[in-house]
C-alpha cells in the first residue's frame, strides 16, 4: 500500500467530515419524508451529487465550451491550460489525489489570481472549503515555481551594471539614476514636429521617461491579466513576494503560446508622474552627488553623440 502524505490525510479527513454531515442531512430528510408521507403529502426532491466530483465535472465541462469565456475567467485559452497541466504532471511532483485532479487545482489557482476572488468565487464554483482552496493554491504555486526557470527567457548578453530609474524625489546615485531637473521630461513634451531633443540633457530625459513608461506598462499588463495585483492580497509577506516572478514567467509562457492573447491595459495617466522639483542636498553627501552627476552627464553626452550620428546618417 502506498504511503499517504500528510496533505492527503488532511484532505481525506475534510472529505470524511463532509460525508458524515451529508449522511446526517440525508437521515433528517428521510425522516422528514416519512412525516410527509404520513401526512398524505409528497414532495419531489432533486438527487444530490457527491461533493467530491463537483469541481471535476465543472472544469471538464467548461473546457469543452466557449474558449473566450474560459479565457476571460481563467486568463488563458483551454488548449494552453491543458498543455500547462501536462507540463505540471511531467515536471513536478504534483499529481491527482483521491479527491481532486490537477486541472481543478490549477483552475482554482487561476480563478484566484485572475479574478482576485480571495477563494470566495472558487468556493462557489468548485464547492471546496476555504482551507482546501488555500492548500491547492499553495500546491500549484510550488509546482509553477519548480518549472518557472523553463518559462523565463534568459538574457543573451551580460549586463555589466544595473541601476534603478527614479524621479527627482531621489538624489542621483550610482544605483539610483534620476533625470535632469528643469529639463523637458514627459513624452508629450517631445511629441510633434520640431519638438525633438535639442541637447544632451533632453535626449537623456527622453530615454529615461521612455524606459520608465515601459516599466509602468509591464505592471499594467500584469494587473490586466492577474487582477490580484490591483489590491493588497490578504496573504503573508512571503506568499505575496514569491508569486511575482512565477506570474512573470507564466506570462512569458502565455505570450509565447499565443502572441495575440492580450488583456486591456489600464491607461497610464502621465500627469501623475512625479514633478521635477528640486531636491535638497545634505552637505555630507554633496561630494558623492557631484561624482554621480558627472557620471550621468557622461552618459547623456554619449547618448547625444549617438543621436547626432543617427540624424546625420538620415
């Protein structure tokens, strides 16, 4: 006999409790029916289904129905969903249990992160207890984390250094690259004929804000597909932090499988961008600030030189 895991024992215990409660309810209904017969009345009652098959039957039913509806609810098309379930079975230890299949566990996970349902919708859809849905969520999260490296495209070149793009609310540092103050910054400031960058600082600011918008758009894409990002999730910090890379890699996989599979992205209101107000410098960091400003100026000069070469070639 195969040795059962602790989770399977817990699941079996939960299901046993449910079956006992259902048996008690059936006895009460039978007694009620006897009372009705004695009173000369009859009431037609529907046949009850086993609660352990509700989710299985449901997910296999919706997989065969409208693909667009499935995509709206589970954030991917049925064929991609089934392909991921195969990968999970082949490359992770996760398997069907006596009471639930991988497809239902994965659907529960996607419904939670795609609709930000916090298990309310999953409980209504699959008829599972909150504790069962929570365990299934963590099982799938662990499984996706196992195969995450296969879904992330590794960079083809080595990046010698990296830094954060920040606004002028931060001092310019080696790891915190801020734009030039008092210089055009927003994309609309460079739009239209005759509004191209006129000097090195403006070229730097244009490329700074362009990169910043790429980052903002990426988060917009995440929030459109995985709506759990739109509000603070009621999970422990570790549970909140771990899924971010998993969802990023899952998004990469979905984009690879279907390039046109996009969700509407919330518009980015650029007027909410930080203003370029001055930053007050402390005396003890002025020398470091001076060196990093010189470093930024060198980057801007190289950008301006490349920009002028491109213009001359045209």
